[in-house]
């Protein structure tokens, strides 16, 4: 037929929703619309299709008397094909707003049929593995990812309005740090040296505070070589915020205000639905200390125990404990098992053991603890914050202690060198964007809110 099934472009003049919502303006006017064919009904020398564009759907009417020889293109159309149409807008006898096609252009021929005739994909693994099919057949999923984009845009608006500067720091790092995690390792051929995909951007952002910035933040990818479950993906989006002359209490207020700002923006109120529950986000959020929470939800007193006593008590509760684990790591396992699932209402858990938080300042009235909080909503940790340690000698001592205990292979010595030039009192906040989006949009897993989540091999 001499038809190019893959032309280069098409000049649209109106979107489907624009036409439907402003019919009086478009009635009997000529428009150019384009999109993917969702339904097709042909009867001899006339027929209808519905096309879907980025905004919605609209019906197209084809008639042989109008199109002439080009009607042969219409007869070859299949579900999933992309077409462009020029014609006048009218209402059918049933009242449906429609474009009467005077010209038709095949824009792309689909060689595979759409999934289950647009009724969606039922298999969850297929939805994640072939996300394009999921998006193609489910406008609710497309809407979910638009709302994710709105949340991230809202975070930027919130911080920008408060004088924070968005920055970018290295993803490829010669020394990994800022968290306890196993990194992904790569090899830099020219430098003949191992490099690491960052597990956190914390130490670089603190360098900026040392350099003279007072309010900075970064939203970007972090990578941790760990398992995959409903709240973990090896590649994830995180945000870190640092504010000079602030502490963890200031970060608490900042995070509270930010989440409420986002929820108002999305829903127009200060509550969300998550996992079948209505959760109020009104201030003030609940606050409980780390050891109070452990005692409340396990019925046991954990503070002041030796390593062996902590290990035995954890094993009594049914946890398997590795022989070489430090006491704080055992407590973390107990906390994750028994405490986190109970923290449904917005909760700040504050004042953590010093040995699991090497980058935070000691609590001002209790040196065995550090000024740190983690925020939980719906039983999921969504944020972590410190009064940042800015004493270079103490920071160096803690890093060296970790080396002796073989908890890390090396530490970022240049960061310690930077601290010797002076860093003002600083509050730092880290937020798991994927988890926060999961909670705010009532998704069952972070894989629902990551476009292309990591999956095990087929």
C-alpha cells in the first residue's frame, strides 16, 4: 500500500480531555488528535475507535464517504496501534463527543496485541517485569506514578521555600560511608582502584556545610547490596537534608511539617488511608524513647545489659543471633521484629544507643545514647535524623573503633580532615522517598511505587 507504519512526527492541536471539557469551544471546529487505539468497532463502510492520549480518551468516527481510499488504512487498524486524526468535533446521537475523521495517519503499528484486551495484567511479577504493559493497560497505575512525581515536586517546593539549596554529590565514591550497609563495587580502570556506588550521600553533604552552605538537600539514588522485600530495593531514592545551627529536634519539626504539607497537597486534609487504617498526621506526633519502646513491646528491660545478657534475651524471644554481632545490632533486630510493626500512628522513636550511630552527637544529658530519631508511619520507618557529630577527634575515634571491631574496611579520612576545619552545629535528616510515597499513596510494597523495581531472575 506504500504506507510508512512508523512516520517521524504528528502535530497535535488538542488533547482528548481538553476537547471533552470544552466542547462548546470545539464544536464543529477542526482539530488534530493522536493516541493509541483502545477499542475498535467497524461496520462495513463506517466505524468507531477510541484513542487514548496522555490526558484521557476520545472517540473517533470513520466513514468511507469522507476518507475515500484512506479508509483502507482504517480496515487494517488493530488494538494498540497509534494513529493521528484530523477532523471536526461533533456529538453522536447518543451524546458522545467525537472527532469525525477527514484525514488519518498511521503513526505506529503494534506487532503484539495489548494485554488481555486492556483489562490489565493480573500477575504481579509480570506487572513489575514488563511495567510498560502495566502502564499501557492501567491508567490508575499511570496516575499513581504521576502522584509520586507530585510528592517529589512538593518536597522540593517545601524545602526551596525554606531557603534550602538542592545540590548533587558523587554517586561513584572511592570510600563508602554514611550508613551500615554492603556496597556495590566496581573497578575504575584508569585509576586501577575499586570504587563504590554510594550507600549514602551524608558525608559529602556535610562537607558542603563545612564549606559554608547553611541549608542543603539532595534527592537521588542510593545503592545497597542487600535483600529485596516490601520495604527494600537495592536501588532506591533517598533525600538527605542538612541545616546548620540546628539539632535533631529541629529536624523532627521539619519532617513533621513536610509530611503534613505533602498530605494537604495530595488529599486536602491531614490524614491518610493506609493498609485499611485511617492514620491522622496532625501535630504533634507521638514521641517515645528507643529503650522505652523496646520495653513496651517486648515486656523486657534492655538498657544496661551486657552483650551476653542481650544475646540470651534476644534468643529467648526467638531471634537467631550471630556470635560476632555487636550489642546494638542485636537490639536493632529485636526492634525490627517486635516494635516497628506496632508503630502505626506517626511516631518519633528517639535517643538511640551510641554504638550503632557513629555519626551522631551524644545525648547532652546521657552519653550512652545519641541524639537520633527514626520516624515511623504505618509500621514502616520513613526517616532518620541526627544532631550531627562535629567533633573531629571524637569522629576519628569512633571510626577507628569500628575498624578495630572489623565493622568496616576503611573510613572516609578526607571527611575527618574536613571536620578539623570546623563544622557548625548541624541537624541532618534522611528520608526514604520510596517508602514515604508507598505510605502516602496506600501501596502494599515499594515495588508498587518504583517504576522498574529490582526482581529476581525469571
